C-alpha cells in the first residue's frame, strides 16, 4: 500500500554545477505536453493499482524545479493531481521551489491546490559560493520569497543548505547558518557536496580544477551544523534533517521507514506492490510510452526478503530514532538479532551504534561515518 506520491518536474531555468538529477534546461522543452503525460501516467497507474492509492499521506513535487513552471502550468498539474490522487488522507503536500522563481501568482496557485509545505533550494548565503555552484538567486530573493510565501499562508517552509563547497571556509559556513537561523523557519536540510559523475563539478574535479575543503574540515562543518541546530531548538531527526517539533518531513519519513510510494514523471523512482521501479529518464521515451498507454518503466525489480531487511536497516538508521524492534519484527516475523546480532554487537563495541529496549540507532560518532555503518548490514545471498 503506497503511503506517498512523488511527482518529478524535470525542468530548470539554470543548471547547477553539482546536480546529477534527471533535469533539462527549460527553454524549448515540451513542458505542456509533459504535464499532459503526467496526467496520463497518473490515470494509468491509479487505474492499475487502485487499492494502493486509498491512503496517500503525502505528495511531493520535486525535480528539477516545479517552480520553473508557469502559474497556468502549475494549475494544470494540480488539476491532474486532484483528479487522480485521492486527497482526503493527504496531510503533507510539498513543492520544491527556487527562491528566484516563486512569484505571488505561483504561490497562490500552489496554496489553492492544497500545497502546504515549501522546500527551497537556498544552499548558501554567500554570493560568491552561489555563483561557484551555478545558482542564480541572491539573498534578497530568499528573504523576499519567504516573506511572500508567509503572506500567502505558507508556514511550513524548509530550506536546503550545502557545505563542503569548493573553497568554502568554516567562517562562510557559520555565516550561512547564522543567516538561515535569522529566518526563523521550522525545518532545515543540510547536505555535504558530493561530486557525482556526469556533472560540471565532476569534469572540473577530473581536471584538478575543483578545490574542495579537506575531509577534516568537512567533518568539522557537520559537527558545527549539529551543534548550531541544537542550540537553535532544531531537533536532528535524520542525518541531514533538522526540525522544530511537529515539522518533520512526513514524505521523506516514508522513504526512511522503507514503506511504499508511487513515483510519477521522467526518471522518477517508485516502490509499489513490492517492486522498486524507475521510469524512462529521456522526455521523449517517457512521453512516447505514456501516450501509447504503457507504463513508462525502464527498470523494475521485485525486492527480495533479504533486500527488504537490508533496506530497513540502512534507511531506518538514517533516522535519529533508528530502527525499532517492534516494526522490524512486525515486517519480518523475527527479531532483528536473528540476522544482525553480531554486526550490531561489533558496531556497538566501536561506539557507532547504541541500543535500548525500543531499538537501535547511530551514535553521534556513527553519524559521521553513516555509509560505512550501513554497508555492514548487507546480507550475503
Ligand atoms: S540542483 Fe535543482 S535547480 Fe539545480 S540543476 Fe539540479 S534540479 Fe535544477
């Protein structure tokens, strides 16, 4: 049973140097046709799996940039969502947004269409760093847009920040954090830069032209991030996410709970009826399939029981609350220790995991090396 819906809008008015998402430069793209295709895909999938859409709790418009669309295009998209996704159980409806694209007209359309949470890609408050990473907005855009969003009734607003950026100093990171806290928002996500293949930064890195902070400095930035968030009353509820009470991202929690969700759009991923799938990334392939009344799936995989256990651990340990014994036992009909007793003991002895009667979780030390911890939970076939 799906708990969430993800909808991918793969258009951007700018291409950021670090981005490896499925996205296309907006100009000259068949955007209206793409929105038609999304409506068609929602119709096909909800007809095929009606029972999976009875209790949708969250919807997330991501990208790309949903706010690259015009107000009319956003309105059309929202009309399709309301036509095909049962909304009565939806409690959180998020749209990603770029600070320099969110006009009053777009905010009004989003609000009227039921969107009740905004997630804005701010990344940094340092103009030089913003230019280096390929962002086009200024701090004024951020301040004006957040004020405008609040005027339009949006109070659940999150911003994304990045650290470990090329040439970034600790002073610049602290300054960005200070400016972020001054906005008095209920939610922040903060990610370290990862240089992914097929990005502009990857090419620069390969040529020795990308000068990143040392690993030690990046770890210190993460340390400072956790301290500062805590000092400002924001609880760390996941490795990269911080919120005031009552403002956790419900949609992302579905991923970390290893529960099912539907993904719509070019390059979108989903997990439905025990199958993880991904859609065609190229627009033409995606749209051709949908308009031929076919699901636009390029890859699908029925998740094995071993993979489900592994994912329950990797994803669950991202959360500060960790993996609960009761939920694990309910899903797998056996205690966590049946598969993982030795690895849990080992990681506890290294100070990377801790446990109580409710479950297991990363220690503060473990959060710095999360990926290394997660790998330990791979099961042999
Ligand atoms: S980071 Fe966001 S805005 Fe930048 S190119 Fe990627 S999807 Fe577009």
